[in-house]
């Protein structure tokens, strides 16, 4: 391949689609593309081989065979603290556990490769998009297939001792015996997430398409309880961190008829009084499939500028 340039390739891996784009240091995106995740991670093929081929094909098409300055990939996974290994991806079985992707991909591409949790990339995008760079503590909760959670403290992503901090979706709830994809029982995302909503729909609204649950049934008891559970999850995060701002997003909040007012009212109800409830600031992530790709680019440029930034 030809000499690399100053753009980075951001990749956002979801359960259904993988999204690609070239991001410059000004966070401008070009050549955005989306393909099926299953097309890349096909059974019977080595994941690293398929991912390498996919990246090379993208560069051949959009960069005339040149390489980006780096590749930055967001996974819906737990990631090792050194940001080298994808440890577990419960909702995408075709991605193997303990996958040493950085070492293997760098050996094939000969450029820097960075990985992180996809929600961390979303928060990096939202931090800039919502002009939150000067805030000491920002937390984000994204309700999608599971519950995505990310925390920024003093401008740095919270990692924790093992690199797996900010797993709000796996906070256990007393009396909940549902089995979670992580292997534990009782996780809150078994009650309030896209996966939980599928079960709710099957049990209560079998004749309604899941996309219309809020539009048609938001005042029903099951849906009101669901939103209450979402609020309790968010309030738990707020009560723990007392953040300058909480960012909310994800596919569930983008559903037709979603009751934002009811969610905010319940969040305030469950947040500790008088503070942090009294001056609680809630912002919403701008719905766009490109957010995670741009966030991946932001992270890569931070890593290229400062090797200690994880």
C-alpha cells in the first residue's frame, strides 16, 4: 500500500452494522460507509483475516490504496486496560473472547491500531458536539441493545483497575433473577434495554411491532414501568458521580413517541435531594449513525498526540 496520510479510519462495530469513515484532526468526516457486521465476522473465517480484508478494501476504494494515519475501532465489548485485547462481546458471538486484535492487526497493516468501548467513542463525540469540554465530570447512558455507559473525569475516560469501569447495565437489581448475556443474573439491562423490550413486547403487545411500542402504548402500565426503570438506572449513575452533565442517547430514545418528559420527571424523582437533583443538567445525544465513527477518530487523534491517553 501507499504512504499513509493524516486522516484516521474510524470504525464503529454494532450488532447489526459496521460503520466506517475517514476523520481528520478537525473532526471532519468523509467516505462514510456501512456494511453488515455478519458479512465481516462470518462463521468459519478467522476474524482478523476478514477484518483486515475489509479495511484494505475500504482503503483501496476510498484512499486509492493509501493507508490512514491510524485505525480506531469501537467494540460493544469489554476491553483490556491497556486497550490491546477485546475480552468479551456478549451480544456479538462471532467476535471471539480474549481477541488480541491490536497486535494482530498492527502486524498486518503496519500502522497504529487503537480500540476502545464503542460507548466511550460516543461520549467523546458528544463531549465535543454538546460543547462539554470544560466540564470536570460528564456521564453518558445510551439505551440500545444493552445499556451503554461511559464516564469522563477531568477530560479522561474512566477505565478502572481492569479497564472495565462504567458498566451501569451490569449493576445487579435485588429480586431480579433474569440471566444476562454477561453470564450473571440480575443485571439491570435485563430489565431496561432493547433485549428487555423484545421480551416485554412478546409478553404484552404481541400484535404491535416493537418500533411502535411507545407510539401506541406509552401510557400502559408495562411501558410506564419500563421508562421508570430507565430513569432509575440513570439516577443511580447521577447519585454516584454527581456529574456536571448527564448525556442520554441510544436507539430506544429515538423510537417514535418516546416519552422524554416522563423519563426526565422520573429521573428527578429518583435523584437524591437536594443535590445533585436541584441543579441536574440533562443533555441528549444527537441521533446520527456517524457519531461513533467520528468519536473513534477523535480518540485516535488523541492517542497519536499523546501515547499515554487511554
